[in-house]
């Protein structure tokens, strides 16, 4: 279950970052009920718990109206009031104090331009924010925190926005018409100038051809290929006369030596005849 929950949270965070432009560190707007739930279930520190859900560093905010509401609840919420005072305060422009629900809805507005994650335990407030595009909601259940899935309204809003982006607006259509007219006029001017230049070039060429016919003779268009000599790198070097004489003399000496050696024969000496004496048996 824990792995499935993490995958679901990552998918939701990816949806809001890709479609509505949420960026790290994520900003979380808390009300008094959520702060009290964190302290009652001992989910501390709150920033690490929220960062584990969203997979990124976070900044936790609250409003002055939320602090005033916690103060009015008495001593039973004094710990949650002290914890809420340590959070950063988001700016709310109304002069008189309002309820926490009205204050948070006013801060979020119709488009959530500040890209807040809303953390609340109020069920009605969660339903209201599901009908506003680009408002992710975080809530607590016992000692665990959860991120709501994007509602069907938010998915439909993203689809319609993508379709509108794919079509041209009226202003873009008018600009495209003006550009086409300019391009057509420029092409007409360029074509007329090109025709004039082409006529002048043909006249000059005709004059040049007539002069060449009278003054010069026709030249051959192709050249015959001549036989090329051998590759000098693959040929042996020519021997000079001194080297030839030296090689011829050495050859003669070698032939004389060979003839002398062939004439000289080895002398064989006759071996001494061995006289065998047999003993005389008397």
C-alpha cells in the first residue's frame, strides 16, 4: 500500500507541475484544523513529513485570519496557535478579519496564481477546491498524510486549455494575413527585377557570341588522354657506369674462382696393404 500511495502522489505532483506550472520548493497554505491535526497525531517535524509526500522541499504558510481564529478558540488550541505562529504568513488583502475558510478561498482566488498546495481537514473546503483548476489539496488521516487526486473538472480544464492553444486567436489570424500580403508584394517586386536582369544578361550574351564567331575559331570541347609513363616509385633505380663495371668485374672473379675450384681435384693416396699372419699350429 505504501508503494502505491507514493506512486499516486508522484503522479499527482507531475500533473500539477506539467499542466499548471508548480515549481520547487512547493508552497503549502495551512489552516488551523490541519495544524491541530499534526500536533494531535505527533506528525513532526511537519516540513519533512510534507516533503516526503511531495518528493521535494516545501515552505509552509498560514494567514493572519487563521491565527486569529485559533486565538479565539481558547486554551485548548494554544499549542496549535504557538506552532502556527512559527510558520510564514501569506498576505491577505482584506481589512476586517474573516473566517479561515473565506480567507483561504480569497488568497487562492480563481486561478491560484501563487501556486499554493492547500492543507486542510475541512471536507467542504476540499470539495470547493476540487472545482477550481490548479488547486491541489492535502489532508491527514490519523498519523498519515495524503494528497488528493486531481478531479475530473481539473482534467477537463486541462484538455480544453490544450485545444484552445492549438487553435489560432483572432489577433494571430490577422497578423498572419498581413504577413502573407507583404510576402506576396515582395515576391512580385523580386520577380519583375529578376525578369529585367534576365533580359539584360541574354542581350550581353548574344553580343559576345557574335564577336567570338568573327574573331576566334572554335575550340575542341574535349581533350584526348595521353599515355602516361610508368610509376617512378615502382621502378628500380638506374645503375651508373662505375657500378656496372664493378658488378661485371666481381662476376668475372666469381666465375674464375668457381672454375679453379672445379679443376683442383683431391688427391687420393693408396692405402697400405695389410698383411695378415695366421698363427702356425705346431
